[in-house]
């Protein structure tokens, strides 16, 4: 306790220098938490843009469907819902049917034709998995899964020069090899944020598409939405043994570009923190050595009257722990508070930049944080550890010094 009291009192013997050093350390911690939060927000926008607008967090499909995407590779439209919905980690589940066809709009010489991906859904189930219904740019979304309504991606609508209320002829091939054809009424256009996807996306009722493609009672994929998207890989590994003859695929696998970015970012956080704190280390080291030089006579006298060198060294280290600990906590409170504020009150940058499409996702023109535990705790822990490391150098020098040499120099 004596060493602790001496260390605390020594911090405030030069109040201005201590406050300046602690302020630099606290601000560095706060800025690092905010910076990591903004980068986490960008990554989270990428995850949300790819998984919650269209894909979902986990897909259950027939074996090898993700590689081949053959029309006959289906799974049964029963027996899966109840098992998955009983899991409280699951937010929603939606069965989907997918196929390809040529769409034609207009008549005679004024008609336009374009290939499209037919995306068959149940609108009620789909709203628990994706946010596609929230990105209708004109008209409305589907009301049920058995009508002949169709919602086109903005890009596809432009290629076809389609209009709301117009009729579209779809022609493709059924699972049994027969010609699949049907007539649909355009009820809306949707902007998913991915121009490539929107240039071929056609959303249709699931039951209608099952009949058209001759896959009644069958699905091509079951999309699952989780409460915690980052747990998708663990969830998929847990459920894979329960569905024999099927593949349970998490989003880092079917969206490998985004999965790789997440893995790289975990390592980059540490590197970024070290670079960010480099200037703080120099300031802290300078403060420690200045304090050592100013108190050299004091240390020599304390050694001369019997204080062991180990206790002097511990006192210096304790001072560093107190200074970096207080600075880290204060900076952490500021940074965490700012991070939570920017999560709900993001900075709009749409006046300076547009949204960026990458790897089936979209980066929004905004600065938004996403507070994650490691990004909030790591800067606080790092600044305390760095403070201790910086203090080891003067502590080592104190341990080696001889009282008579110190007093002679002073």
C-alpha cells in the first residue's frame, strides 16, 4: 500500500505534464475505438447488404447445388421448417425456387427480350429472411405466392422497357424437360443495390413458379436468417449432420470475398492499433524518462536509507499502470459512448460519394459505427500494456543504479 500511495502522489507532483500525457493516451484510445467502430460499421454494411437484402445467412440445398445449380437438384418442401423454427437463434426461414427463362415485354417490333433468373418466394416467409421488399423503387411487392404477379429488378425493367401493369411472357424449360411458359403481370420494380443482380432478377410467387417449372412440393434452397450473423458457420456445422443428402452452407462460404475480408480485418485490427499508438509510445516514454531524471536525487536518497531496488522499480511500473489505466478508462468511456451514438446517428456522406457495389453487396455512403466487444476492449487493454512496457526501461535503470553514484552526479 505504501508503494501504491507513493506512486499515485508522484503522478501529480507535475500535474500539467501528467495531464497532458494522460490526455494524449486517452484521446488516442477514444479515436482508435471510434475508428475501429467505423471500419466494423463498413464491414457490417457489407454483410447486411449481401445477406439481408437477398441471400440470407445460411442456405440449405441439395448436395452440390451451389456449384451446379441444376433445376432438378431440389429438396422437399416439408419437414425442415419446424426443426429450424424451434431454434431460438433463428430469426426467420424461407423456402425458395429458382430457375432461368427468357422474358419478353411488348408486342411485334416493339417487344424486348432478356434472360432472367426467376426467384420464387413466399412473401410472408421471405420478409423474415431478406429485406428485398423494403427496396421497391416503384409499384409494390408481391402479395402472395400463388398469383401471376411479377416484380422486376430495376436493371431488368430497363432492358425490357417494362411498365407497371404490363404483361410479360416467360419461357424456359421445366425440370421434366418440357417447355415451361407463363404470363405475368408487372406489379413493381425493386433495387437490391447490386446492379448485376438487378439486371436479371425477376421475383415471382413460389407456388406459381413450382407449377411452371414442374417442381411441385420441391425447393431449390432454404434460406435461414440468424439473430447473430457471425455465428453462421458454427450454426451450419451444428445442423449439417441433421440433414443427410443436403448441404448446409453459411454466408462466408457462398460469399467468399466478404468472408475473406472479415478474416483479414481481425488481424489488421492489431496492426492498426500498434501503428496508431506509435506516437503515444514516444510521448509516454519521454514522460517516464523526464520523471526519472527529475527525481534521480530522490531515488538515490531512498536507496541510501535502505529501500530495495526492486521496490523502486515496482513503484515506477505502478505509476505507469495508474497513468495508462486512468487514461485508458477515460478514453474508453469517450470512445464507446461516441461509438454507440454514431451507430444510431450515422454521418450521411451521400453529398460527397455514391454507394459502392462489391462482391454482391453494397457499401453505403455513410459513416456508421458498429460497436463490437473486441474493438472496444482491445484499445483499452493495449494502451495499458504499452504503458507498462514503456515503464520497464526506467525501472530497469533504477534497479541497476548505485546510490553513491547517483548522489555524486546530482
